[in-house]
């Protein structure tokens, strides 16, 4: 009997044997099929003396994004990015080290072992330090969402206790953890049957709004124009439905790729003409009169009642 025939008799499983044995031994809860295979962070969620093992998974995906590769147009071969020393030539990526530039062309070199030695308690623990009202967190600080899931079956009871207590308090929990060589401020909230965590930007990462808007004059516009603009806003009101908003550029890009693949002649769209607004009041009035064409369907339905 050939080797290929013997292989066919082996039972096939979607989960590697090593993973299955470890899950049975540790009682680990396998991630949902839609999540990444490996968590971005693993540790413990701690509320005072209550602690449970958890894992952090990204709540967003880029699986449907269009990805391009760089090719050599003469050969259509994919380009390989090779680390190159300007003096020594190509360098094996495995031999590279990290350096922090202290002055022009002067670096403090840190090895992987030295970086790993910088350990904080938050490296493996998300300790809830404070509870705040969600309205107290300026939206400019919110960053990426994550699913915070129990990583071991034995910790589910403590996990659900923390979840339900947070849901009853209707507060956002703040804590810190170390992920990707940075300590990040996390906001945790109860959502349905689990917990969602959001990374928050630190204060030194956010540019002060007053600084950004300093060049805008403080002169107030004509109140009549504001009144018309407010009516236009009211016409376009409607519920937030993310499914109603599609990436039209990516849709057009996919259509372009299909036409190119079929060898069709490509048509270039004419660039939009610049409009020189001379009478802003007149433009606002025309916008208000054309409400039937631009208003959100839900808004038109409410207006018709």
C-alpha cells in the first residue's frame, strides 16, 4: 500500500492535534471561528481580588480589503524587500537589532532579551483601576475595539461576575496592559454576553483642539444662514445603520480589476469641476429646496408623517 493511501486513512480534523491536546489539558475555550487564531494579548482581568484569565482579540477585520503587491513591470515578479546596509550590503533580517537614535547617527542598541526584561505588572494583568461614565471620555481618545474573552473554562464564572457587575453599574472600566511593546490605556464595557475593550489614546498622543483650530477666525456667520443649514441637517437625520454605508471606492476598484483581467478598455472618469461659491445664502436656499433628492430615506419617511 502506497504512502498516499495510508495518509487517506488518517482521520482529518480542522484543529491540530497539538492544539486539541493543549485545550483539553488546560480547559481553554477555543476562539470563535471569526476571530484570529492567536490572541493579541493574554493575561488576567482583575477587579480588586477577583481575577480571571482572559485573551484579547481584534474586533475588526481586514480580510476583505484589497491588497496590492509590488511587481517588477518588466518580469511581473513580486519584489522582495531585502534589508540593506549602505556599507555592508544585504543583511539577514534575523540578525537585526533595534536601536534608539539619541543624536544624528548615534544609537542606543537594545537586544530582544533586554526589551523583554522591561516587565510591568500590566504585561500580564489588566487591572481595573477606575470606573467612569462613558460620556466622560472624549471621543478623540477612542481608538481600536477588541473582544475580551475568557481564555480558560475555569475562569468563566469570575468573568461573568465582573461582566454582570459592570453591566449593572453602567460604567466604563479603565485599566492598562502592555501590548506590542507599549503600555496602553484600555476601556472595558459589558456588551451582551461578554466584554469589549477599546484602546484609548494617551494624553500625549492627542493634539489639543484649540491649537489645531487657532487659525479659524472667531467671527460668527449670518444667523439666517445658520437657520437654513440647521433645517438641511434636520432633513438628513436618520438612524445609524453601518450596513447602509459601503466602501464605494473599493467596489469600483474591484470592478476595475475585473475589467482589466478581461482585457476591456478602461474609461477614465472626468475630474469634477470646481465650484466657485459666490452667494452662500443662495446656495443654502437651493440646498433646502432640493431636500427630496438628498434627504436620507428614513428622514423623508418621518417628514411625510
